[in-house]
C-alpha cells in the first residue's frame, strides 16, 4: 500500500499506550491495533481528528505517502 501508518511512532513519542489512546477516543483497541499495523483500507476523518487531538499532532505525523515504483 502506498500509504504508511505511523501511529506506533507517535505513540512512542507521546509515551502513550494503545489502551490509553483507545479509552480517550472511544475506539476499540482491536480497531486501533489494525490501524497501527496498516491492515485497514481506510479511516474516517473523525477518527483521524480524534487521534490527532489526543496525540497533539498533524495527520502527516501519522500518515505518510510512499511512492511505489514498478
């Protein structure tokens, strides 16, 4: 996939565990874990907004475009 999810890096930078983020934004640990490992095809903007609010970051801190060369 050309979009890499860097949620795990932001959690480390903010010294926050996935369980804590889950409680703060009201999304299950399972769904956040799937997002963190890049196993999801999409994300709602309100989910992205909640994550950015709690981690005090920008969407670009969590998502990165990686060009795929053929």
